């Protein structure tokens, strides 16, 4: 599963040919969650409140890029890196 971004110790990944709804996976300090691309909400798993707030805002700021990567992942094409919240 490719890493598409990292910031503030948060690792963002996306699986190829993953199930709907469109989402990405986040790991942070032993916590894991699936995050909806549409609104940054946690679909499954858990993140600390502050980490989730950072991920949610990053998701909203990069929604178009995440949607493009989701389409590429569904087509089994290489994914693009997305700048992290610490580089925006």
C-alpha cells in the first residue's frame, strides 16, 4: 500500500482496488483509521482528536488530489504524492 503523504508523524496510505466509499488509511502513534475523502470523517478505526483535526483539514484542502489518487488506485495505476500539512 503506497504512502501518499506524511506530516507531523502521520502516515497517509491508499490501497489499490479498495472498497467504497472512497477513503484513505492513516496511521499515527499506534492508532489506525480509515478516512472518508468526501468530508474527512473517520469511517473505521480511531485517531486522537488533534490528529484527526489535522487529517480532516488536510483532506479538505487536498480533496481533488485525493479523488484523483482514488481513481488511479481503482485503475491500478501509480499514485501521486500529496504535500503534507507541514508543507502547505
